C-alpha cells in the first residue's frame, strides 16, 4: 500500500486521526484521489524543492485621504 504525508489534520475511518506531517498508509482507497486534489495529502515519496520559493514582497496600496466637505 502507498504511503501519504498528511498536510492538514484528518479524521478518517475507522476512528483514526492523522496530524500534519504524519505519514499514513491506511487511508481509504476511494478517498485518496480527492484528498490529493484538495491538497490535504501528498505521496510520501514526493521530494521537496531544493530551492525555496522566494518570499513575496509586501504590496502597498495607495490610499486617498477622506476629505469631508461642509454643506454651507
């Protein structure tokens, strides 16, 4: 049976719990496809990128000041 790394906490039958980072081999076969598609699990043999992705730069939004006009 294939092993999968859990990326989010999962409860699965029969009364099992896996936490992020756990490697499990007893997930229900009919659930593996959708769990993978949703990003909840990944194959345990999946290699991590050797080069980390760059940290995104913060975005600064221009904000116009609110000017209240007198109705006189």
